[in-house]
């Protein structure tokens, strides 16, 4: 905060200030004249998902235009989100969040793999030593 001539001013980052000012200066006429493109659609979808609570890494995978709607696919940690945005009204018309299917039905974490390998090696060593009458 800066104090000058008994006026309290807040210092905010330039990028945030420009974004806020550009949105404030836009009239409804200029919003209608600016056509929604893939970049805007992706940004709207990401903002929407963040408002829903998905704050982790959002990775846009695909944007397609189908008639008057953009379909944006965004990859979340273990899910995929599909968001439909109307090009004229810029409204989110529909969204769907699906669990990502694993490639194989049997998957182990690194820790469990090492544990399984360690137990297997131990059993093999004990069997070999038993066969050699050492153990």
C-alpha cells in the first residue's frame, strides 16, 4: 500500500490490473462484436472448472467447434472434463467430468512393485538354499 496526499492506494500487479481494466472497459456492444475463438473458449472452460473446485493442473487437450458450440476437453489429474460453450452467449451450456480408465485392470504402485520383487527374490533364494541343503 502506498500513502500519498492522504489517499490510500493499493499496488496490484500490472497483469492483474490490465485484465481487470480491459474487462471493465468492455461494453456489451464490444463483447458481441468480438467472436468467441478457441483460446477464449479454453480460458472460459478452465475458469469454470476452477470455480467448481478443480484447482490442480488443468491440461487442455482438445477444442472443437460444432455448430454454435465449442466443445473443450480438459485433462484433470485422474479425470477428463468436457465443457460445451455457446459461441453467441458465451454461456456454459453443458459439462461432463469422467474418470480416466486405466489401460490395464491390474496396476501396482512403485512401492508395491518393489515389495513384490523383494519377496519373490527372497523366496527364490530360500528355495535354492534348501535344495542345496545349506539352509
